[in-house]
């Protein structure tokens, strides 16, 4: 454990940030899984609704720096492709 006061504070801050990041990343993954599950069931309406909620969640993670812009774009593109395949 750190001995210097500023290092102790920094360790606390880092742990808080890590916990927040874990929660946010989990929220994003759950939103993605909901889209995939609805698409795999063949439920186009549910998949579309899940996609509408997943896209802003993914974009929010980009703004917070949890995922890169390209990863978010790639993920949204793949989800959209999956939903369109079910709708067709």
C-alpha cells in the first residue's frame, strides 16, 4: 500500500473510477446482449426497441472513454445488420 498521502488519495480515486467503469461497461454489454437475444429469437420488434436503447448507451461509453470510437461504430453496425436481417 502507498505511504505518501497523495498516493493514497490517488489509489482511492483510481479504485472509484475502476468501479464506475466496470458498472458502465456491464451496462453496455447487457444492452448489446438484449439486442442479440431478441434478434436470435426472431422478434424483430423487440430487437429494434433494444437497438434503440443500445445505441445511445454505446455512444455514451465513447464519450466516457470506455470504448474507442471505432469499436462503438463497429458494434453498432453489427447490431444494426443483425436486426435488419431479422426484419427482412
